């Protein structure tokens, strides 16, 4: 009898471990995916947002704040093929000239019930601050 | 991915101030009409002078006066004058900060970034000095001729002439005395009787001094003499003769007046009114002829017309950026003719022609530049008028304006863009002396870039600093400097003068367009007709591509000349900021100078936007992405996409996607499109 309980316990322990592994796997994979997506999307969106008319008039590189926000949101969403959405993009300080942005992605993992009263999900937060630099 | 900066190749920029005074001194001797005027006395007014065929003084011709009517007079005015036109052409250029690139005569070398603009000021000032030197007046009158006839009446006696001896006239010698009409011997002559008797027998001699004539047998007759005196009178004047005249002591009494008809005679006493009229007319005519020289410019300016599609990021990768275009003629603006009197009979007219496009419009969303050359077109709705700017410094005590010439954004290093300034019309061809005057004033040593336009209008692509391509058809030879067309003999003269060019043989062509093989100074094959010389200044600009990256061979564009860099907010530049970085001077001690204000660099102290990407929102976004590309800035009709000129994104603020954003930054937190810290005070940025 005790062996059967032990077996059940072992199986449950294994399952818990597996869930933990899945959770952390999702965290790390999501985190890594988020990070690179964030970086790439930020870079592309900053370039997309360059106010060329201002450059032509003054020779200075400036981005359009809302064009950056738009393009980043669209790009990031488009490449986020994992999950079903459910993430929040927070834009911090955006300086048009000189071009500097700060973006944060808050991505929630799936919920996992690991011996808790409520299912456990973890927010994966990635943030980046970046500039456009170049030669005068 | 964004590429790093490329090596920048430079060519010397040649922006020239070409100051050319082409003076056309012509002294005009009364080629202007000789004034033929009539003064109608009866009416008391003077009719306007009638232009007759002019002649040059001293040519032997005289004005015809036969047709002066009775009682009328006429006048002729001749005047000498000079009309000296002068043309001055000034070109200057300005950088993106409005700084003039020519300080005095010093050429400032500078490259211009692709996509940005170069300020240009091209001005032709036409001046004409006029002067009337002297007026010669001839005043003729048709008068009445009369003759006053005077008569002197006198009695004339006519006598015969007799002669007799006067008693007193008998003269005897000493031996004889006169007794009546004979001489008798004198007594007491000491002579003896005998001797007296002998003497008495001798012929007695008497001498008479002379016989005297005296009138005898006289008769009296009456006679008269006429004296005529001619007079001239005005038609309405009564002739007047004196009652008498004393001539040679004789009194001639007035007899009658005879009408001798008319006479046309020059009257040296020219009335002041005539003189004033002549003077006024000479000045008016001279001024009218002088002003014609300044009515229109002698030159035209043409610029490249292009449409560079800037704003469509992907297009550049398909372009080889070999921007070519057609030259379009730029109109000129003028403020009217300024008159500057120097004296009563001397003055000057000045007119300034500013060559520039009518308008230069930039689309703030697409950032495309469009030139309007003529007509009443205005900039479109999303366009701003970026035509003129002002110099940052005073030139000759004035702040001058320039117009903006935009270089295409996708122009690669080494491409040339140019404006061409050329004389037009009949004055297009200069004579040899003027050509050489210009050539001599701008020797090759000053490293001006000379360009040749081939016969087909394309640029010469030779690499030597002094490129000469002589295309010898029936146009003689084309000297590369400023695109002048000059006689081949003169061209060879220039070649010989500047022997430093080593590859003449590559560039001289014979009549058959073959390579020149003969000696420079005796190539008779290439001698052709002298077509004169065309003054044409082609000002080209060397550009530097700073926005896009370029391939290693600099033949096409690739990527951007900017790079993306992730930073640590607390230490964004751990290795310092390069001196040529665009961030140099903008960041210091954690503060960023945004041009509007200095702010602390932070990350998420203040959240400006929050986008909630639920599954539903994600679908909206993906649908939106299918219809609108990432690089689209323009709004499609009926859709909420693109950008507004006020800097708002339709995706963020309007339509079905706006609900994605639960937080949005205030609209005054960002600039309008095309606006930023440098030009925030421009009118379209303020409004």
C-alpha cells in the first residue's frame, strides 16, 4: 500500500516538476524571444519613424514619436506568433531629437497550477532603451 | 539592418561667384530721330514734333524744309547721346545654416548632404547709363520777302567843254613882258636898240601854262537812282520801310515795297520754347531707348528638375541613384526699374533680376520636393513653401535672401547636380574679346571645375582637372570652361597657353571626329567657322550621402548611415561620445539637450503610451498591417492610416486601432512633421 502511495506521490512530484520545467521553459523562451523581438522591432521602428522632411530641411535626424509608437506596436504584434497576444507594451521616455526611445514589453506566460490555490503565471518583462547614432 | 558609416569621398566643391561685367559701350550719334517740329503760330501752340528720317551729322544731308507751309516755322534738333548698358551677374550659395559660402573672393569648399538643400542666389543686375551731350538746334522759318525801293532824284547838267588861255596864264620870259596876249620886249633889259630890234624880230615866245577847260554850251536834264533794300518779315508782320535813306550823302526817298514772295531761312535766334522742347524730347527719347536695355535679363537660369520619391524607403534599393533630369528654365523676379537721375541730362536705370523658381514645395509627409517654375500654382495641402531663406550674415550691409535647391535624398557620392546659367537670345553668343576677358579673369589655377556639355547636351565625363573636349562639327570648338563655344583657332591658342594638360590628344577631335594626331599649333583640319562664344556657367555641387549607406563601390545605396544602439540609461556612452557623433554636444551629465529644453535622460519614469495587445487587438493590428505598409506615411482615403502633419498617427489616435492604446502622450509632447528644435520658429511649425 505504501508503495502505491509512494508511486502516486512520485508521479505527482514528477508532474509538478514537469510543470515547473514547462513554466520556466516558457519564461526563458518567451523572455529570449521577447528580447530579440523587442530589439529588432525597436530598431526597425526607429528607422521607420525618421522624419525625413525635417532631415531635408535641417540636416538633423529626428524621429516622429507617434510614428515610432505605431510602427513598434505593429511590428512587434506581427512577429509575436506565440500565445494569443495578452501582452502590454509600455513606452517610456521618447525623445524625438536626438532620437532616443524606451520600450517595455510585459508578456504573461500561461497559467500553471503548481500546488497553489490559484494558477501561477509569470510576467516576463523586457525593456530596452536605445538611440540612433551616426556621423554628423 | 542598419549599416555603419561609409567612407566619405570628397571632390572639391566649386561654387563660384561669377561676376561678369559685360559692358557694351555704344555712343550713339543722333541715330535717334531728328526732331522735326512745327510751330503753328496761328494757333499759338506747337504741334508735336514729327520724326523724320535720322541722319548723322556731317553726312552732307540737310533736313528738308521745303514743305514748311506759309507762315510756319520748323525746327530740327540733333543731339548726341550715349547709352551704356552693363550686366552684372552674381551667384552665391549658402549652407544649411544660412551661412554664405563665399566670403569676399574666397571660395569656401564644402560638400552638401544628400537630401538637404543648398541656398542659391543668382542675380543679374542690369544697369544702363544714359547721357545726352549736346543739342543742336536749327530753326527755320518761312518768311515773306520784300524789297524796299528808294529813289534818289537829281538834276544832271550836260555841257560841252571849251578851253581857253587864261590871261594870267601868259608867261613871258624875262626879256619880254606881256601885253595883252602877246609878249613884247621889255625895256630896260640892258639890251641895245640893235639888239632889241633883233630881238624884236625874233620870234617872240610866250608860254602858256595850260589851257583850261571850262563848260560851255550847257544843258540840264533830270535823273534818278534806285536803291533796293531787301527785308524779311514774318507772315503776319507788315513790312516797314524807312521814309528815306542817305547813301553816299544822297537822300533816297522811299518809293515803294515790292513783294518778293517767300523765303525759308534759318533763324539763329532759336526760341527758348523750341530749345526746351528739343532738350526734353532728346532726353525722353534717350531714356526710352535706354530703358529697353534693362527690361529683360540677358541670361537664363536652368536647374535640374527631379522628383526624388524620398520618403519611400524601399525605393532606394532599386535605384542606382543616377539622378538625371531635364533642365528647366527658372523664371526671374524683379522689383521694377529703379531710376537714378544724375543730372538733368544724365541718368541711370537699374533693374535687378532674381532667378529662382516660383515656388519650392516640400511634402511634409512624403518629404518629396517639387518645384513650380511658373504659373500661379501653389503648394498643395500637405506641402510647405520652403522656397526662400535668409542669409545668416549681412552681405554688403544687407540680409540677403536665397532660394533652396534640394538635392535628391538618394543621390550617391560623386554624382553631380547642377544649375546652369546661360545668356539667352541674341546676346547668347559673345564675341571673342568678351570670351577672352572672361577666360583671362578666371585662370585655371583657381581650380574651378570646368564642365563641358557635349553636343548632345550630356556632361563630359573626363577625369582630368582641366578637361577639354573639342567637338568639331560646324560649331568650331567647345572650350570646357563655362561651356563656351569658341573658334578652334582660339581654342588652340588657349591650349597652347595652358600646356599643363597632357592629354590634349585624347580630347581634340578632327572634323571626322577622330582623335587628333597633328601638332597642336598647326592643326588646320579642325579650323572651322567661328561661332563666337557662349557664356554659360554651370555650377555643380559635390554631394555626400550621409543618410543612406552605400555599397563598397559607392555606386548604389544600401542601408542607412545611422546605427541603432541600445544604451544603459545610467551610462549611455561608456566610451565617450565621438566628436563627429550626432550626439556630440547634446548629452552631458545625464541630461539631453533636445533643442527645446534640457531634460534628464530616463527610461520609464514617465509612461507615455500603453498598448494593450489582447488577442482581439492583435487581430486588428495584423489586419491593419496587411493593408498598410510600415513605411507608409500618407493617409489613404477612407482609412485611418498614415500620419497627420501635426505629428499624430492615425493608427494611434483614430479608427478601430485607437482603443489599443489605453494611455497616449499629450499632443504637445511631440513636433509636427518637418519641424524640430532647429526650425521650431518657422511659420508652419508655429501654427
